[in-house]
C-alpha cells in the first residue's frame, strides 16, 4: 500500500512469535524454508520423467510462486524494516537479516530459472515448438509480424515521453515496461520514452502455420520501433518489471468490511515497489532513471540477462501438443453414491463417505448441493466459501436453492488473499438471489471448509455435513489432492451448527462433541494428543505420530514434537511446503523424519494420525482430517476445524491408503535433514508413485491391501494398521 501502518505491521508479524519458542537454533527460518519449497518446484522443471510442456508449467509455477512471495512475505518484512521494527523470527533473525538472506537465495533461484528456461527452450525447439528471438525471424514471418503489429499491437500501445511536462507514470503491479533513449533523425534532438506493455495483449504471439512458432510481445515491439517512433533512431533501450506490496491489512475499526475491501483492493494496485527486475544490458542512464523512479533504494533490485516474468511462460503450455503433456485423467464419480442411484442423501445416511480428490470428482460436492436445491424436504443449507473460482457450480447451486425457497446461508471470506475481488462479486450475486451472506470476523479468516444441509425426515430433521480439507473451487479440485468427508452423524451436525452460529452470530460454542475448532482449542487438543503418545511410550507401548500438511511453523507444536521425539515417540511427517522443524538431530529430534512430496498434483490434504497405543488389544490409531496447517495463523487467527474419523471403513481408507501411500512414495519425494537440506529420494527396491497409484485406483477401499507390498513403511504404522 502507499502508506505503511506501523501498528499493523508490528501486529501482523509479532503474531508469528506470540508464543514462547525454544532456542532459536532449533528452528529453520520460515521464509528460507518457503524458498526451498519453490526450489523443489523448480527442480520438477528439470525432471525428465515429466513431459516437456509439463516441465515448462513447473517453471512457470515457480515464477508465479516467487511473485506472490514478494507481494506478501517480503513486503511485510520490508515494511518492518522501513519502520524500524526489530522483531525477530523464531530462528532469531531481524527483518533486515532475513531480507538479506532472502535476496541472496532469490538471486540464485532466479539465475537457475533462467538456466532452466534456456534448457527447456532448446528442448522445445527439438520438439518443433520454436520461441523466436530477433535473430530467428525468417523474412516471410517478418512480413506477417509487421502486419500483425500494425493491426493488433500498435493501436493498443501508448508511448509516453519522459520530460518535465510528462512525469514518470505509475507502473502497475507485475507491470512489464520498456524504456527508450531516442534521437530525432532530423536534428539529433534527444527524447526519452516509456512504454508500458498492456496486460490486454498476450505475452506471446503465435505465428500462423502448422509449425508452432511463438515470439514475445516485447520482441515484436523492439523489432518495429521504427513504426512506433517514426523519424527517431533508438540509441538505447531496456526492459524492467516490478512487484508491489499486495497484502491487505484489515483495520479493526473497519465498520463496513465490504466497503473497506473494495477500497483496499484499489490501494493494493498502488502498493510500494518491493522488487525491481531489470534487463542486465540496459544502459546506465536508463538504469539509474528506473531505479530512482521505482524506489530502488528501498526495493530489492535484480538484473537478469534472460526472460522477465517467468510466470508468463504458462502461455506456451497451452500449445496443442498432447504428446508433450501428462496423459489426460478423468476422475471417477464415487462408487458409493452411484450404488444408491446418485442419491447423495441415501448414500451418506447409509454410511459415512470419504472422497479423494482429484482422483474422485469434486462434482460429488456439487451433486449434493444440486440435490439439496431440488429436494422439497430440504429446509436449509449453510456453507463456508473461502475460494470458489470464477466459474463456480457451487455458487450456482446455492443461488438455485435460495430461489427455490430454501434458507441458504453463505459465509463468504473476503480476506482470501488474491480472491477478495472475486469473492465480493460472488457475495453480490448470492445476496441478489436471496442468500443470507455473512462475512465472518474482522480479525480472523474463516478458513474451515464446511457445508450443512438440513433435511426434514419423518418427525425430525437430519443434518448432512461435508467437511473438506480443500476449497470449494472447481479448478483447484482437479489438481490439488484433498479429502471430502460426508456424514449424517448427528454429533457432527450439532457441532457444525454451533460452528456456523459462532461465525454468523458470535454465539460461543458449548462443548463440541467431535470437532476441535481454532482459534479456540485446536492447538491444545493437538498437544494433548502428542502428550498421549508420550505417555504411551513411557508406559512401554508404541508411541507414534504420522501427519500430513502443507506447512509446519508453530513453535509450540514443534517443541512438543521435539519433546515426544526425546521420549522415543516415532514421528513421520509429510510436509509439502514450509517446515521450521529440524529433524534427525541427536538429543532433540532423532526420532522425527520429514519428507516433502512434489509431483503431478499438489498435495493439499491435512491428515493427522496418532498411534494411540494401537499395539494393545482393541485399540486403533486416532485419525483426524482438518482444514488447518500447523501454523500460528491457523491456530490463532483463523476459524478452522479438526474432525476425528470414527467410521471404521473411512478410518482405514485414510490411514491405510492415503497416509501409507504418502509415506512410502519414493518417486516424487524429498527428505529433509537437520541442516535444512532436501534430498530427492532414490527408490530402493520397488518404485512407488502415489499419484500414479491413485490414478489407477481412484476409489479408496477397505484396508488398502494393495499397498502392503508396495514399499517400506514405519514399523509402528504397521502395528497401527493391525490394530
């Protein structure tokens, strides 16, 4: 934003260290750990096991990830630095120290990205997909490009002179621009011009023909500067791209949250420049001008001899070359619901159901809502909406239900980062249809993914509930691995009702019968579960923890895991992204193992399992699903749920299938050591790829016998599976 509020900066980042963490030497830095995750994503662009265009997609994703990292995390640290805030991270670094470490790591990462792009570009050429530079344009192509420039590019461009009458213009976030030093041919008079590349123009233009030939928009413009600046000679030129602070801080005194966010979204587009990337061969005078005008003294500045805006390479992935992409995969509709003739209510009432996305289709969630909208016995629908996407069948179903006379309540989270504007649009559409739209809490995000459908049956009412580990988003549901749990358990229905009443009316929940809720008691409940494993170990029974999540940052949970490790509890963690815990250190965490899975799908489900003395008769491991990662923000500043899985079949499906598959995967896994290094796992014995396995076996079933011989798993998990 234009003006940093030091109170909010301090508040946001101090919340990361509210707790009393242990020694700073026992934690990895959060920001550097995230950069390591993005390095693992980038490594997949080098993985020869992936098709060529999918490798390019991974490269593009690494670029987009890095942009968002600067827009939010680096922006926050920069705000602290500029305000003189000296709060230290868990690992003891000041904001300035973290920014210095980030800059070093990012420069290396960006150099690697450029190297990977050159490697992939050569491979694309070999595959008959050509990305042309100035020297590679043939005469017949040049004629077509000139005509295309005149008719489709030139009319959209708006060069701006830079002189006392024309001050340097505002450059939008992620804006790519060209700057030119020109000399008038008639009299040698100098002039300087800035050209912002309009976002309405595609980054690449495909030249017509059977052979795929692409050329970047900036290359075309540079090729025809004579048409753009007739009568002038280009004496020097260069390109640059900026990233702005794009986080939105919610002011506690905001009286109208909707109005506040509409204003904040506009302010975000004008946020402080956090990152400035310049072409390496830009002339010194233009370099100095851009640095001065873009706040280079405060921004993190980097030079690049390659392509600016790595995320834009996604455009090339759309080339129609199925031979260079993953084999198309069509998710299966859950068999349990098909067995009941597509009647979701009958299937859920007969038995709890777990659906494994993306292997089983997200359409089942939409089917439940559509059936609820059409069923005359349904009286109410309540749903949380964190991210729903642009083309949302979920929103359509809720609108249909409201127009059919149902009582429909939608908790729309306006603070879903980078989806705020879309969520405002959905909220308006829902309200026009008669849906009761609630925006939740000002300070907290409603991150729990819960739906309740209340149906009149006989003399009473039955609540059919959906608890998801992911968003109600039709696009991400095709590429994120998540779990959808459906139940008609009255306890779950009563808990869900209390959860919604708390969000919509601030009615404090009484004792939940099943779920744990953040920010109320989830952290304490998790620590109690770990304490129970410590007690089992001390009593001579098997203590074990197996957990899967996106990020592990919370110092209290980390310290409790260290305590459990020192007591002999065996802990296996599958953490895709950030991990601040140091595994495998003698006397601290020698019984903790951490792995990360990066592959075709993005691992997103949160699953927490505890041994529970399963080596005793009639005991079995405790299994939970959740919407929350183990981070301070999830425990302290978000409304989250954690649901125990009590149904025997679902329990076995999640523990024996999903958890085991993640633990034994050896084709797309990385292991973390106590020094902070990730090493790609080399298959020992039989290779196992969990994504390929579930694509072949999409329906979770039974005890997961098919996985028993696939690979090695922790010894205590074998015991738990027998429990």
